[in-house]
């Protein structure tokens, strides 16, 4: 899957970084990786590529369309990863530098943004009404809302599959209808306990752990593991579309298929 917008203007790398820091309220987040410019490239940016993760395939395809910058949700330099630049990390960074492409990464700020964020867009895509944050969880990461009409677990699974192009894993009593939901995109399966305390019918995230099964069954809540990549494909695409419109940039969203 890809999207394309032809623009005719440019912006400086420094201006883009400053705009995104403010637009995504980067300073408000305590995160697991640096948010913002991670690898420096061209001074002037006309063509941007967006994608979920800064993998080699995305970098190679960005180079093929002569991108000046790549914006991703999952970038580089995560806490507790090896600090040395060898192997896979070396090849990725070398490809960026050889092609003079800047890499920007935005993790939690992109999950939480109320306009173009992953959680906001998942609600929009699924038709969830009155989406709002659950304030006891910090950094606006857990959201909740309701459906226009109750759905069975099977009907909701089918809805997720249509929207995300991926079959979800469902845990729970299939006979219990779903009206109210909580969700957090990505690897947030352990927020299921907060969702159960809220009293919603179902919780959606991207991944699943062995313990998630027992948490769902013992607390009587549906759980849908809908895919880490799948649930986080919309925010970065929306960010690219926003930048393309605001600054008249050329934008390619490139979806590197990932079943996880």
C-alpha cells in the first residue's frame, strides 16, 4: 500500500525539525528513543517518505524515489540496544548517509497526538464514537469510546480485519456483545488491566503475551491483538499528509508489509 502527493515547494531540515517538535509536543514525553531528527541528511527537503519502521526496505525504497527525508514511528537508538554501529544498524545508517537522507522518528508523541496520532486514527478508521483519553494513564496513551451499535465478537473481528487488512486474534467470551472499548496501539497489551477497571467490553492493542489470555478471561473482557504494525500504520501516514499539505511537499507513504 502506498500514497503519493506531488508538491512543488521545500522546507529546510532545521525548520521541519522545529515545526514537528512543536506540532507533536515532543518535550512533553518521556520516551524509549529520541524523538526528532535522528540522522542528518540534506539541508533542504522537498520529498518526504513516511513509513512505520525505519527498516532497510523502507530506506531503499525512499532512496529509489529520491527522498530528502524519511519520517517513521519506529526509528533508531532505542534504550538498552547495543550502542555500537555494526551489522544491520551500520547498513541502515550507511544507506541513509550515502543517499543524504535525513531520518526523523516520532514514537510516543505520534501515538498520543489528538489530531493525527495512531490512537486517534484507529478510532476514526473503526468508527468508534466519542474517542477520548483515559486520564489516569500518563501521556494520553490509553483511549476509550463506544460503537454506534453493539457488535458481536465475530462482527468486530471482521471489522478489524477489513480496516487493518490483517486477521486479529480474539480472546474472550464470543457470546458477549461489544459496545464500549478501550485501545492503545502497538505493544500495549498490559493496559488490559486498566481497561478492565474502566468496565469497557473490549480492549484493542497490537500484540499479545501469554499472560494476556488469563487477564482477559479472568476479568471478563474481550481482547483483540490486531497487529503492532497494523494498528500503527495510520498516524505516520497522516503526519506525512499533513506536512505535504501545509508545506506543499512531495509525499510518499510506503507500507512495508509486516504481519506482526
